C-alpha cells in the first residue's frame, strides 16, 4: 500500500511527459506545450487522487470484513468436522496413531524363491547339465 500513496504524483508526471512529447512532435509552440503539460498534470493528479482514495477505501472495507468474519476456533473446528462428514472423509492427527515400520528378523540366511529354483532347474534340464 505504500506505493499507492505516490500514485497521483507518478501519474501526473508521467502523463505530463507524454503530453509534452506528443505536443513537441506535432510542432506546437513552446508556450502551448507548457500549458498542455500543466493542464495534463492537474487533470491526472486529480484522477490519481481519486484512484488512490478508491483503493484505500476498498482496502479498509476488506480489512473490516475480515475482522468481522473471523470465527472463533471452536466454530472453525466444527465446520471442518461437518464438512468432512459430508464428504465421507476423515483426517487423523499424526500423534494419535503410530505405524511400526520394522520388518521381521533377518537372522535367517536369504534363500531364493522356489520359482527361481524351478526355472534354473528347467533351463539346466533343457541344456543337459541338470544335476540331482
């Protein structure tokens, strides 16, 4: 919102420069250029002030509505629960349930699956190198 305070000055200065450039290109007299720039500065300063005040009033209105519509914490929790029950989904807090991700003991030596044994024995049989 800090830049909005400068809006009338920036707008009138920028537009005065543009009006001056256009007037110079069109070949107007110097005094006519100065009068056009002065009129443009006044008009665009008033326009910028109007825009600034409108933006400030919108900002104040939004802030007041936000302060009025802030529900207390219990109402928010109740609304979330009712919304969740309508959707059929429920959220669970992380500290209520813990999942144990440890696997069984690995003390036993790893042995390949029986399917892999069958496959290797069949390939050896087909090549004639099968040993019982």
